[in-house]
C-alpha cells in the first residue's frame, strides 16, 4: 500500500459525458501528479500540482482539467469524453516538488 | 528534460542477476537518476535513485558511470515476481517525472 488513494477504481461512462477522478496523497505530501496510461501510449504525464499551485504541465488535453485543494487532495476532471480517453489514470504524490513519488493503484476509465 | 534510452526488452533466468542499462547522455548536473517499475497494470513502484554515487537498497543496486551519462540497475537475484516494465527517469531542476517506454524484463524459471 503506497498510501495514495484513488477513487473510484473503475468507471464506465458514455461518450460526451464528464467524470471526476479523485486522489488523496500520502499524509504530508505536498505534490500531486496525474498520469494517463493507455495501451498504445504508455505512461503519459498530464499535470503536477505542488501545494495547491500548478507546477508542471504535460500532454493534458484542453478537455481535461485538474486542481489541488487546500487539504491537498486533487481532482482530475475529464469532459466531453471520447472513446480514446479510455485508459488507466494514475495519481502520484511526493513530499517536495520533485523526488521519490508514490503511486496509487489507478482508476480504470472505460468510455463506451 | 534529459532523455533516457533503454532496451525494449530483456530476459533473465530466475536466481540470476538482472542488469538493466540506461543511457542518459544529456543529463545535467542537478538531475537525479530514478528507477521505477510497473508490474502489469499496477501503479509504478519506486526502486532506487542516485545522483553520482552508486546506491544500494533492499531491492536493488544502482551503478552510475563517472561521467553520469549512463547507469545500470542491478537486481541481484531476480525472481518471477520481478517480471515488470522498468523505467529509468532523469528528474531534477525544471524537469518532472516523465516516463519513457522502459524495459520489459521477463524473468523465467
């Protein structure tokens, strides 16, 4: 158990819909990362927050957005979902803005 | 971000040492080398990291060349449960934790 909690574990939704994925970092960790892993793309870095502020941005689509709340949990919002958004979404956390990261077990999103 | 190059796949016999290479020729002075692994579709797991000195922990050893342009992750006695994708990542400065394609290590009986 990494200490990073992601909910829900599985999510099935229809095209065009909007979903929210939630991540609770390890106690004391200030940084949260989001990754997308689909079969043909590997682990793609989406975005990183550090203590509530966006720190780094990767290949995150405009239809996707994220935020980190004052209690340090984070949410990834995916809207206007397409079949190609079906993937595993991982959250990770670390104490500082970089360094050893701990990953959650992921949310498997299926868009039908 | 500094890029890394890893072989796409490697095989290892159970009980033998697995040596996984990584090239990171554009690494800069304040960047660390990190190794993670991902077993099937589980969340990636941290293994070890280092800056310039060799490092060892309960899971593995990390050997970094003197010029820091390459490194080797060593699993001293590979088991079937070590079958996974191993990622070598350079992180630090303004770079963040970016995964490449990694090396698929298959440990066979």
